[in-house]
C-alpha cells in the first residue's frame, strides 16, 4: 500500500512538468481572433434560431391544419 502511494507521488511529480511543457507548446489565439470567433458563433446561433423558428412555425400550422380538417 505504501509503495502504491509512493509510486503515485512519483508519477505526479513527472506529470506536472510534462503538462507545463505541453502548455508552452500551445499556440494561443490573439484577442482579435477570439473576438471574431465569438461573434461568428453568436451570428450562427441567431441564424439557426431563426431557421428553426421558421420550420417550427410551418410544422405547427401544418399539424393544426390537419387537426382542423380531421375534426370537421
């Protein structure tokens, strides 16, 4: 049991420097790139919301029309 704990401590001691080294290799986006990407995501979300609202309205009217026709 003590050996397992010692082994875990050794592995953690190796892991943390490796993580730091990998983080240094990351190419972080600039502030401008981050802003442009964020705006792009919001614009696409609005377009998707409008599209699904339009499709939902059409389906709603079709179903109501079928129900009204069937209830006559």
